[in-house]
C-alpha cells in the first residue's frame, strides 16, 4: 500500500493587493459631450488629484481636481486644449501634455493660483509635435515626454513618433526614436531606468496611403544615464497581438502598474522590475466582445501622497476610481510617502 501525504500549504499573500480589494468610484462625467475619456491623474503637493477629461473634435476638454478630503471634484481648466498626461514639477506647478484633434500639441505649465498657462515647448527644430501624450519629471526638473499620434485632422510634421527630454534651461532633446508609438512613461525609483509603453494601434490616418497595421504592444526599458540619455531598449513585457498599456506608474519597490486596455482582460497589471506579473486588478468585465462598446478600460494611474500614499487612483472610461493597496507609491520629483 502506498501512503500519500497531502500537505496543505497556504497561498502566499499578494505583495501589493489586499484581500478583497475593490474599486471605489469617485467621479464620472456628467456633461453632454461625445466620446473621449478621462486620463492623466496626477497628485498635487496638497494631496489632491488632478486629471483630464479628453473629448473628441472641437468639444473642449477639461482639467479637473478631486479633493480626497471633501470628496468633491471641480473644474480647474475649462478648455485644456486636449491635455492628456499631467504631472507636478518639483516647484509644485502642473505640467500638461496637450494633444492633437484641435489641441495645443505642446507641453505646457500651469500656475495653480493664477491658472496662467505657459508653453514650455510646442515644436522640435521648428516642426510641431505630433501629439504630446504622457510625461514623467525627475527631481532635477527634467521632463521626459512621449509624442505619438492617435488621431486628429492636423498634418504631421515630424518624421518620428519619439520620446523627448526637456532640460531645466528649456532645451529639448529627442532621446530615442526606437519606439513605434510611445505612450505611457515612468522612471524607476533609482532613476536609472526609463520605462516606455509602446502602443502601436495602427495608422493615425495622417499619412496618405498608410496601411492601418497594428504593431508593437510592449513595455520597453531604457538604461538612463546621469545626463538623461538612454541606450538601446530591452523588452520588459510583450502584450503580443492584443491591445497593450496606456499610462503607468511605480511603487517604492520598483513594481510597475500598467493600464491594460485589452477587452479580454481590462485592468491594472502589476509587474516586478524583471517583468514578472505579480498582481492584477480588474477594472471591467473579462472577455468582452471587442466589436461592441467595451466598458471598464483604464487609461492611467497615480499614487497619492502622505497618508494617501498607498492609494492608487485610476482613470477608467470617463470616470475616476481609487483602491487601497499594501504598498507606498513612488514619486520621481521627491514628494514624500506616508507620514505614518
């Protein structure tokens, strides 16, 4: 007779997601505009969350402000020129990437008190950007931003959909063209790696005769030197043929939080720094039919600060959500973590 010993081993607790973690809806669009999505959540020095509501065509987009203390959302800028990604610089000013489709096609800065808009850059060597999409700022005030194109009637002037760096003196450097359509962008906690989401969904309809053939859906990792220059990328994660990642962020341990827009699995995908999946938070029903309207597609994420440093804010469809995690977020400009 063979004796079989069964060992009951308890499952390891998830390193970032608490058991039973649930999304809490904080805001949803009420104005009567067509299409578009909420995007670009950014945490301000006072802990409030700024985010964008991007519309299609000539309908004005907005920058909104959610106050975690009051639970209220108010309009910060009523016509944000199709602002997408947002982030606060070390001086506490709001920096925005303005896209195409009747947008500013620029990287701009807002003074929070006066709401004055200042253009940082709107061209590279005399040619207008395609559609600045997302950005990350380091403690030195250097701005790294992506410039893909996902639509709009404006003619393209630049050959590449590239990644750029703006130095504190205002000079602009095209740091890599090794991306097909760069989208989300973030820095590792040690500042030595620049992550870029390559999200090539096909033609942007601008180049005559260009075939709409989807391409790279990958997370690329670039080694970053002290001067803000990058080497050749390595593929950290490949989504394959399905839709990939939009915006992303990191926590203090260097784990990446990716907004996966795959109708089969919409949600926040968490990878460790080696590209291994360690958690997944669904933001919509799984296995949706891509030929029909898909609900629950996330676009971007950011952690809060202070007592809110373990809270992940997520823009989904035309709404803003949050969820409490087990780990603090990391902010490359040096804003503090939990005070507890």
